[in-house]
């Protein structure tokens, strides 16, 4: 038994024991369980959620130092295609500058500072709308109207300043720090873990964004544990084992953590649920399992029957043979965090990716985005990647019907987030208290944050 469990007394059955009884065995990466790690039990200071000074330091120490998800490669397939990546007051034009290269330019004219692009799109060059200074896709100044009047500007040197760019698994990352560590080492164990999930073979099919009434870290942290599920999402307890989630924080790994939340298994807090009820309830909430009836064969389990249905559906929707997909990848919620603000999911049941960041310069509101990454066609073709569907600040996530079952859950979380932000302003307690195991990812995230803030 993993000593972590001895420490915390999770009721069981544990994720790894469930996997051992699954019909299709879990891949190696899902059989990994981080060893018990003593991250301490100190309260986490609340100034990080409410203080303006913290936010301003965070810009310098986190947003201008870390690798951040800017877009997907399939959003900028042709030379000249670009998106904007905006973080607090910083803005980058992330552009495909050649068939094999992506660049990220600071989105400001070198004459008098005008924003070069207001939106993404496709261009042959970047022409400033104010006096027409123009840069090519390589970032070189190619036209300076009335150049005779600027003998003091060296046109060869007036290139658009760049941020670093890296690509992994079809995601484009940017980093403002010219001396940053390479993306490859920053990602730590993530590429190894995602080899099985091959996100480079997916495309962004859904993208919904909404301004949330809280600091970005509060929103992010709400998706790092299932300790809150009992009170916030009680409807899922008949098919989601909230009490036996596996939380992985690996020794020496700074930027990545994981949780595996078991589906098709009843929460120990509801002792008398039949497999039929489990199936009926997940079908009620998750359109993925809708359709013709799902029978539990004699001696079978709800989890097994759901995994079979998932494999069947995945084979149909992808045009590939998905009959070998493991039960855990077919039904469980497999969520990773990449510091600071990206949460890519593994497996197939909810092929999600979340991103969180401050809403402009407002540290008490944030932008939360939910993306779905669906499999490309077997020949590599795919529909147009989704444009961002922006919800109004007072609009519920469930207005975005493309989110399916994820929307109701996030709406339930959203109600709490405003209350947390307000509560933290009112409290006299200097820190928030975290559990040792179930909130270990929240603690680990904050310890990494503290390390960056004090660097
Ligand atoms: S500000 Fe851009 S050309 Fe003048
Ligand atoms: Fe939640």
C-alpha cells in the first residue's frame, strides 16, 4: 500500500486497485502513483488572492517568467495566420512566420507604441494603423514612411521584439523571459505522461471563455481536488467516487501534478446504489453515454459497461479501432496541471483543456477557458478549430451547449468562487488551511508559486 494512504486513511477501493480489476488494463503511465510526499501543513497566505501588490509582483515574477499556453498549432496553419495572446497588460502576436516556424512579437509599434493588431487573423505583414511603419512576418522593418525624417532610426535594427516560442503536443507556448529554461525541461514529466494520449493528433473542437468573479488562482484551485464534490456536485456521487481520487505530486517535479478521479464507481458516501442507478445517473448528466440502453452483463460492473460503451462510441466517432483503450482512459477524469495556468486532461472521456489568467489588469476577476480536443480524422484532416465562444459575465456556462456535461459542473463551481473571493476579503485569518492529501495539488501549486515569487 502506498504510505500516502496510510497517512490519510482514504476509504478505498483505491484507483490502482480498481485498475487492477478493469477489463482493459491501464497503460503504464496510469499505473504510476506518486510516493507519499510531506509538503507540510502550513496555511497558505491569502494576500496572493486579494492583494494588488501581490498581483503586480506576480506579473514580473510569474507571467513574465513562465511558459504559457498561447494557442493550438492548428489555429495558425498558414504563413501569416496569427492569434493574440494577452496576459495582464502584455500582448503578443503569435504568428506562423514560415511553414516551419512560429514567432511571437510584442504587439506594439516601435514608433509611438500603437498596438499593431487588435485581433488575430491572417496578414502578409504588420502595418501600424497610425503612420504606417510596417514589419514583415520575420519581424524586420520593411517600410518606414518619410524615412528621411528618421536618420536616427537604424532600420536594420528596428526589428519587432520577440518572446520565446515552443511547441508541444500541438500546443504553442510563449515565454517573455529571454533567459528562460527551455520548454522541454520546463514540461518535466508531462511529455512522457501524454505519449499515451497523443494530443498532437487532436484538434480544438470547442473553446468557451468567461470572466469569473475571482482571482485566477481560486478558479484554478477549484479544479484541483474532488474534496469539494460532496457538497458542490452531489448529483455525481452515484457515479463518481469523490473519496478515492488519486492525487500525484512527484518529488522534485515543480510544474506538473495530476489527479485521477474514478468514474463508474459509487462514492462511499452513498452505500446502496445499484449499477443500474449508476448508469442511469451518468447518462442523465453526460450526453457522451446517452443513446441505446447500457446493460451490465452478469458478473459485470457499471464501470465496465460504461467503458465498453465509451470504446464503442470512440471507435465510431474517430473511425479507428478503440477497443483496446483502457477502462481508466475511457471513463475516468485524468487531469494534469502545468504551472502556472494550464490544465490538460488525459484519457478520452472528457478531452478537456482549461486555462486561467487574470482578466486584464483586474486581480479579482479572471478569464477561465474550457477547450475540448477531439481526435483528428485518421488521415490527419479535421474541421476548422473552434473560435472562442465568449460568454457574458452573468451568463451561465450551461448557455454554451457545446460543453455538454462539463457546463453544469462548472456553473456549480462558479457560484462558490465569488463567495470565496468575498470571504477572503472579510476573513481575519491570515491563511487558508489545506488538507495533507486531497488538497496536496493545491499546496504544491502554491509552493511552486512561492518559489517563483521569491526568486
Ligand atoms: S505609432 Fe506606429 S507608425 Fe506611428
Ligand atoms: Fe467542482
